[in-house]
């Protein structure tokens, strides 16, 4: 009986690992699972390269998405103002035109431009009129030359808006966006809408500056590309034209890429 117990004890010790063996094996596994400093640095480097390649694309998409949302809101605002004018017996076309019989060959008087500004403010909650020369709403008493401030679609030239828009009185809406009415030189049927305000970029035609037209039937429509001068294109652009991008509003509303290079206007066309 004792011999049997002794043999059992021998077997027990024979198959029991020595003390510390399991600890050594466990420590070896830890060493195998750990990363070396070189491996960590290489991994971080790869992540950095990928981030550097993808972040500009993601940021651009975010910016264009924000502009698209602001544009849709601006288009809704200008349509609602037009409807409210009609509801209050104001004809959006005839009320602000001078020399209707010979339009557009007649220059309207300044009083009609001021009335158009005042009526727009009347029907937009929280908006007010700013002195266009000082841009008091956005910049305080710092003088701004609008003809030098806005760029064409490609960003290469100053946009030609100073002769087309009435800049002495500018409308600032509650959300910070700004609106000019058409100028005294034949373009009294237009609204110029900076959808995120002059204080925010990129301040370029087709991006955040858009043009809307008042039709003779009193409806509002996006300004339509009417030739190479007002072209909305990066491919067939009228290089050197200070009107490049005036025709983009139509494509922005329809969300169509005018160059046909893939994607939509807001996600594919704008660079």
C-alpha cells in the first residue's frame, strides 16, 4: 500500500512542471506579443501619410456640403421673400423697374433700388441694412472695396459686381448672409446673394456668391449662363473674364456638374 502511494507520488511529481516553468513560458509569450519601437514608429508614419492624403479631401467635402446647405437655405429665403411681396400687392418686377417700356435700355433711379432693399428687409426676419462702403455689419468701420474683394469662379480675377449691383445699401440677414439688389445700370432685375456672408470665404462666384433673376412674370429663377463671358466651367472657361462664374447659379440649383467630369455640382465640380 505504501509502495503504491510512493509510486503515485512519483507519478505526480513526474508530470507536474517544476515551479517557475509556467512563469518563464508566460514571460516569453509577452515578449513575442509586444511591438518594438521601430514597428510603432513605422505604423505611426503610415497613419500620418494616409491622414495627410485623405484629410484635405474630407475637409473639402465638408466645406462643400456646408456651402450646399447654405445655398439651399438662401434659395428658399429669396423665393419666400418674393412670395410675400406678391401677397402684399408688391409686384417683384414692376415695383423696382424704371422706364419699363424700354427696359433694359433705361437706367433706373436710385430711389427704386433703395425701395427694393427696404422691402427685402421688411420680409426677412432679423435682417437689416448696412452701409455698403464701410460694410459695418461685418467689419465695423473698416472700408471694403467690393470690386477687389470677390473673385471669379477660378479665383484668378476680381469679379465684376461693382457696376452690376447697387452697393450703397447692403442687406445682412440674421444668419450673416448678405444680399445686394441689382444696380442702376440695366441690372435692376437681379439679386446678388453671398450665402455665408462677406466675412467668410471663399468669396467666389459659383461658390458662395450667386445671382438670381426676377422675371417679368414676377418669379425668381437662378441666373442662367448666357454665353462664354458668364460661363460656369473650369474646362471651357473664358480665361481673363471678370464675369466667369455668373452662370453657375443655375447649375447649383439643379446640382449638375456643368463640365460633365463626374459627380454633382456640389460634390465633384467645385474644386
